[in-house]
C-alpha cells in the first residue's frame, strides 16, 4: 500500500496549489519563528506573491521588526524548507 503523502504532493503541485499551501504554512509558523512576545504583539494577515503582511500593535513594534526582517525571513524559509517568503510588510 502506497503512503498518501506522495500522490497528494504530486496532485497539489499539478493543480498549482503547492505555493498557496506553503504561503499559508508561513503564516501558521509565524509565532514559532518570532516567539511568544513578538507573536502577542503581531498578527500575520496574508501572503501575496511571496510578501507576508503582518499587522503590528504599535509603530514601535513595526520599527523594531523592520530591523529584524532579514533574519525573520531567513528563519521562516528555513523552517518551511523552501524560499516561500521574499519580503515582509509590517503595517
């Protein structure tokens, strides 16, 4: 009996859904990557064309995260095992 993972992955790729699922996984992984303190003050609200949009509680959080953006992108992509996120937009 064949494991369902292989055929499912093949179907998602052929249907063009693989990228969308990877982007959704980036949003779900956000709190693991940035930690509890940052997670409590931010909310990932969407990914479009590889750009993750994150809502911040205050302008101070927005500025602080801007300084950490490169590291966050690298960690997110590493956790997802592929380059899914190209940029993060903090609002």
